[in-house]
């Protein structure tokens, strides 16, 4: 049994964020499946991988809470929102989710700073940096899509973009690639 080295307030904030990362994964899973059914195979692969990455974030929170002698609470994950009406809305929502998530991470870092909990402050920095990358990735996706969809009546650009995204790097594997 480890000595508890985080306050109840920090423990709660970390648990809430752990569940939020799981929710993010559900959102990306639902968008990935929607994209797959709408013939965007490349974007679907990208989003499936991203769902997996969000679950890796969730694991980081579990590990940290437990390492600091806290108690991880696995709770119900709320359902993702309704399917987007088109790809533009899908990608705009991806960016919005990432920006909202950055705000939630910032709140944890703020709390850690207030409490002079430097271990949590340091832990949070990894996520601050990660969110810069994630927002940038979501912005790039949206930009690429805007460019690719500019020519009315010509879907060749969109097709190329979709192909391109199936191999875009992001450091996570999709469940089909896992070796259990
Ligand atoms: Fe995340
Ligand atoms: Fe994310």
C-alpha cells in the first residue's frame, strides 16, 4: 500500500481527466466508424488510431494516480455525440474536442500549481505538450480537408487526402495491429 501523496482534490481532478480521456476515445471510435461507413477509409484508420492513443492517455492517468498512492475510480463513460453531418463537421468537432481537452489539462496544472504539488505539475506538463501536438494535428487535418474539398465536382483531391491519412504517423497502433 503506497503512502498517499496527492490531495483528495487532485485525486478527483486526475480521476475526472482519466474518464475524460476514455470519453475522447469513444468519440474518436464513433467518428472512425462513421468515416469507415462513409467510404473515408484513410480518415477512419487515422481516427481509429487516435482513439487508441486517447486510451493510452487514460492508462497514464491510472498509473500516475496509483503510483502516488491515490485511488483510481473506473466509472461509466458517457456516450459520444451524434454522428456528424459531413466530414467538415467531423473534423471541426475533432478540433473542438481537443481544445476542450487542453482546457481540462490546464485546469489540472493550475490546481497542481496552487497546491504546490510539483509532481502532478510535472506529470501535467507531458499532457500540456501532447495537447499542443494534438491541436496542431487536428488543425492540419481541417486545413487539408478545406484545401482538398475546394474544387467543386472533383473528388480526386479528397481521395488522395484520404489515402494520405491512412499512413499518417501518430505513435499509436490500432486494435487490429495489437498482438495479444
Ligand atoms: Fe488525450
Ligand atoms: Fe487528444
